[in-house]
């Protein structure tokens, strides 16, 4: 099993962000392990240890269902994101798994061209290596602000 290098971490982060920012959302669940955790929460809720999230999925199947609903059932104003990431800090690395913290800023661009800072915060990730792939076993999206659009359509 190949080690988890910073280059591999940067590559999976960049591919993940490109997938979302280009609207190729059908590929988004593929960045996760089958038994993954994806949660969007606030810094205050994270600090308090609250388990519930604004978005919560504990399997790759739930992520796939979210994208199917987004494409076929949900009605929302057309929008896109542009992510800006800071460099990840590797908190631990060994045994085919790495824990990282990566700051992010997301600008949301609405169909009329209006652009606003939508979210800032950190990704708290557990990345797992298997064969030549690096996937998210866990991605906790901790948003700095407690004011989050609860109609968040596109994943962060």
C-alpha cells in the first residue's frame, strides 16, 4: 500500500473541489469510501460536540441519493461555487490513514451573476489509502459562521 504523501492529499483535494466547482456532481460520491461520514456543521456545534449536521450522510449511498435528489427532485435557484483552499495541515499519518485540517472559502455565484462569500471554515478529514486510491473516510465541514443557508443545495 502506497504511503499518504502531501502530494496525494493535495491531488485528492484539488480533484474534489474541481468536481464540485465544475458541476460534475455525479462524480462527488466517488471521492468517499463506502462507509464514509460527510457532515456539514457550524464551529459552535462542533465545539459543543453536537452530532447532528446541516447535512449528514453516513454512507456513500446516501451521498449518491443526495445528488440524485439534487438533479431530479429538488427545486433551487441555479448556482455554482468557487472554492479557495488553504494548505492542509497533516495532523496524523500512518497505517494507511491520514487526518488533515484544511481551511476553505466558498464563493457562491448565482444565476444572475451575483457573487457572495457563502461559507468559510475548515475541512476536518480522515483520508484512507487503498491500492492506488486515496478517499475520504470522513469529511467534517466545519463552517465558521452559525448563519448557514439551510437550503444548501450543492455540497461543500
